[in-house]
C-alpha cells in the first residue's frame, strides 16, 4: 500500500512538472533556426515575419510564425513545416507535386489556401472551403468534412 501511495505521488509530481513546462515565448526572427529562415525566404520571399512564437510543451518545441498578409506557418521540433494557413493562394512550391497535380486536374478553378501534415496524412483546403485528404505519398484518400 505504501508503494502504491508513493507511486501515485511520484506520478502526480511528474504530471505537474510536464504540465508546468508548457511555455510560449515570443522570440525575434533572428533567433529562428537556419532551416526555418531558409524555408521562409525560399517559399515566401515577398512576405515579412510579423511574429514568432517558440512553443515548448515538455521536451517538445515548435515554432508558430505569422507572416504579413495573414499567412501562418508551424514548424515541428525537427524544424520541418507541418502547417501552412493563408487567406490567399499558397505558393506552388510548398504543395507536394502529386497533390498539386491532383488539384489542377480535379479542381482546376480552385487553388490551395491551407496545407497540413498530420501524422501519415496530408490535408489541403481549397479556396472554396473543400478539404481534401491525401496519404504521405500524396495519393488522394477522400474529401474530408
């Protein structure tokens, strides 16, 4: 019984520690990793960085970046892009070729405004509000509601 109580309190302390480690910090764009700055200058050369939030949740960190013209980017702990949201057309260079070709073939009158990597799937939103889901290889899976 004593060990059970001790174990419970240690778990409670561990959970409290991890919960309290959640931290958002506004940082300068100069403090961004080189890979992220390179990605932004390559794919969004005409956009300026308005705000950078370094998000720490336990041992995991990510970066949320707001560019002008309401473009937001999210990078994971490996400094890889995982989410791009905009109100306008995303640059073709940020959309995987297979997905870009699918959209051009099936939805020629529309364009991609959002892209997200979610586990082993990718999702894009078109300017008409339609969400399309693809696997990691860019193969179409379904229209998502």
